[in-house]
C-alpha cells in the first residue's frame, strides 16, 4: 500500500513506523497530510488518524490491605503468590539489576509465554531471568514525531533499560519479588514486594526521555505496538500507568491508542488496568474511561511522617516531612513581611522567597505559604532558603499533597494553612520567635486516616456520564518501590506518589485473581474487585476525599471503594460481560455503525431502537439525567456455591425511590445467570447534583455491593444564570 503511494519499496520501508498484526490489523507510517488523505481514500482502509501522545501518571501497601504473607490461609498463599501469571507493563522500561527482579525459587517460565528479551543499549537477553521474562522497546513513533532527537547523545537508553525509574517502580508494585530490610531515608522500613510476588514481569518500553524538554513522553503509535506485542506474547494482565488529559477522545476513536489496544486485549481475555490520572480534586478529570478498562484512583496509606515543631511558647505542632537529619535546636523563626518602615522587598509566598534579601533568611527557619498543588513549590522554597543561608523552611499549604525529602536532607516541613496561621500568629506576637525541628518519625495504623489523594482525578466520566469512573481505589501516596540507580534514590528504592502507583496495586490483585480463577473474564475480575471493596478504611473509619474542603468520599472519588484483595477472591456473584455487551454499549451511546465496525474488525449493525446505556452490565448504576423514573436491568452470574439464595438491600440516594424486582435471586445447577430490574424514581422537582446510594445482594457468606449515583435533570441543557 505504501509502495504504491510513495513510488518505491525503499521509500515505503523508510516511511513505515509499526505494523500491527496480533490484536488488530493496521500500521503506523510517516506521511504528509495529503498522503494520509490518499491512503484514507483507498477501499481497503477503514480509518487514518494522526499520532497522539501520553504522559506518565506518576511496602506498607499489602499489609494495610490485609494481603499479608504471614497469613498461611491468605489469597497470597492460595494462589502461590501469582505463580504462572504474566503481568505486562507498558512504561519507561526496567532496571533489571534491581533485587525486586530476583528469581530465587522460581519454577519454569509459563508455557503460554511467546515473548522474549530484546537487545539494545546496555541491555541483552542475559538481563532477563525467570522473574523478568520479557523486555521489549518501541521507539519508532516517538522518533517520527521528534526528528531532532539524537539517540547517541540522549541520556535515555535505546533499549528496554529504564532511565526515568517510573517503569521499574510500577513493576515492583505489581509483581516485585521479596526484598527484606528496605527503607527510604531511614523511614518506612521493612520488606518490599509486589502484589503478586511470584508472578512474571514483561516490560514493554514505549515512553522516552526528551533531553531538550526534560520530560518523558509516550507515542500512541508505540503504545499500540507494545499492546499488540503483549497480546501475542501471552500476558495475562496489562498494567498501564499512563494517561492523557481532558477533553478525551471517544472510545471508538483510535487516536486513543490505550482504549483501542485495551479493547482488543480484553477480547483476548487480558485484564487491562490503567491509572485514572493526577488532575484532582477537580471533577470530570478522570481519564482512561473506557468501560473495558479497570480505572484506578489513589488513596493514602495508614501512614504518616510526623515531624514535631516546637515553638518558643512550648506549643508542639506536628508537621509532615521526610527529614532524617540531626534535630535543629531552638532557632530564630521568620515570616518575610514588611514591618512597615522598610523599602526592601519582602514575600512570604513560597515561590517568591528568592525576592527576599539574604539577611532576612540567613541563619533562620523561614515560614512561607503556597496555594500550589505541586511538590516543586516545596523544593523551590527549600532551595531559596538554603541558598540564602537559612537553616530550615516551614511550608503552609493545602493538606493532602504528597511530601518528599528536600535536597541534601535540608529541613523542610509541611503544615496545613490552619497550623501555618497558628505559627504566623505566634511569629507576629513574639518579640523573638524561635522554633525547634525534630527528625521525622513514621506513624503506622490508627489514628492515621485513609483519604482519597488530592491529586487523584475525579468523576463523573466526561465521555459517557452513565459509565462510573474511576472503578476502584488503591494506595498511591508515598509508595516505596524500586527505581534505577540513575535517579535520586536510597539503596535503589524511592517513594513516589500518583495514580501511577495505585494502578499496579490493582494489577497485582488482578494477577492473583487470574491465578485463582483462570476461567474468569476481565469483566468478572473487575466486578469481583469492585463489589467487594471497602467503603470504609480497614479500621472501619470513613474514607474522606482530600480537596478544598475535604469531604466524605463518594463513587466519583473512589468508584466501588478501597480494594479488599481477600474478599475479591470470593465475591459470590459477578457482573460479567463479553464482546456482545461492549457492542451494545457502543450502539447505546450513539457511535455510528462504521466506527464500531472499525474498532471490532467486523461489520456491526445496531438495533433500532438502540439499547439503553443504563442497561450496560457494569458493577454500578449511574443515572445522569433522570426526569421522573427509569428502569434499568442487570445480570448476575453465580461464581460461588452452586445452590445459593441472595436477597437485596438498597440504600437509596436521598430524594429517590429505588425498587428492585425480584427481591430474591435463586441459583442452582441449572440456573447460573439471573437478571433483575431496578426502578428509580425521583421526588426532586428541580435539577440537582448527584446523590449516592448502594444496592447489595447478600446470602449468608457474601455481600455483593454496587454504587448508585443519580442526578435529576428535569430540564436538560438548562443553565441557571444565577
């Protein structure tokens, strides 16, 4: 096809970027706009789209979630820790020398594995073993878009080897082997391992470092090729901690490479887990929203790094830091502000501390305030104060943002605005304010509460509001895992935060479930995870969602809740789906038959009238536009005891009536699947926001719970100018 367009075999070869053979039929090539149009007009071509790019969505976790290696009856031991399961990771590559990839005690490579390890810069087949069984890299799409990229001078390795550390980190969380006695800066010590420590890892490097921009980027064409290869190689779970930003492409738009590739992977029985994005706490920011993907939100752990600050009036304030240096005795404390009789420039804003004179900060601890959600504000403040000869910095900011150590273990302690204001009032009222800073200490368990992280992207789903996203939440704040020896690390380990860290936690759980239930579909695995999730933290306390202000978490913050690995192994019932369900979904939301046919690879005709998207068999019910009443249908499949009877319990959203028919479901040797109907009506007389409730089917052993999210829209497209 390219030969006929470009005129020679050589030009066709030079134009080719990737050929997609396994999950679907297609190719990526370097073409001008006019050439692309000519290709698109050919009778054998269904679609031509430009390439697009993705960004990285960037320990204690498993004990916190109750998945302890010390419990001989746990899911971990029942599945032999995920043995014979292959987790594919699409990311920045892998650092194979890390101890988390040791294959001590591993048996043979799974017989269904067809992949291998590619040779490249500082990487060859000897870097793989029975743990790290696959490593490939995909750069052609990146090179096609970045023609000035100099591979010789680049810091990145033109091979599966990781420069950034992100890929190594997420691989550890999903399936890293046991590595004892690891800590970070003397904090959070213990054994590091992944969710499925005996699962096998296959790395597909599709993300590359741009030296000029100091960023890492991932071409959609390369991601698609990585997914295509992973399908051929035989992975059981695909973990993808990458994402774009809103506005999103539709699910049938193949410019969204992750959605397109995931669709074909799921049809081949591969569970695809993706990060939900780091654009929270704003609503409508969640990404990777396709209904065949498991989309993951991030929570905190039951852990904090308490750092005592003692003021000169003997009041002790607990800040948060990763400071392990020597204690700082009582030292002069200053908030840079004009005393009213100076022509000097003063600023107490963290990002503007550099405008203060050195003598304002020299030999002192500096208090500053910031509204920035990013860790860079903290690091900048510490750098400015240190450069001026200061001895420490206290940063007042909104609670919930991830903390990290400052360079050279400089004392930088975060407090919230309320505590920052308390310190400021003391500073202004004291003639000679002083503060003492003690080293940080790790607190685990109660009274540290679990929260949905501030940065974690929130629903509702901006593409299809009736599809609840995110699906589930997992720990993603200050997660200790392996990295490269090219990054700022401690013993080759580092703490990172992001939904990037939460997604592989779910990938690890999915690997264990696949090991236990080889016949379960990706939809069944997602259902088991969602319907058994904690709605409180493991201690029974409410989960809050961080933001301004903080609030009790709802399904748009954490989907079904916080993952409960042990419960997910035995859900009793599942909301299962296959190709037919996904086609009905695409018909129901209005995609044209041509685009649906392009995605699935065969001619599709939607029914007339089209089905209702509300009947899509998700483990959730979301009704975004209820006028008076609506009836939705769900189907449950029994995966528990053969003869089972389930009864329904409903917690209706406020102002809504919910009726379930029938109220009892009976399963036996001949009845494996049963459908039920849910009628929802509103008593609200005005357009409302979303209200939340739940629907639970229970027998004596199982509670199968799904979230209900309903919004009344009496008059759609109505805008209240007030």
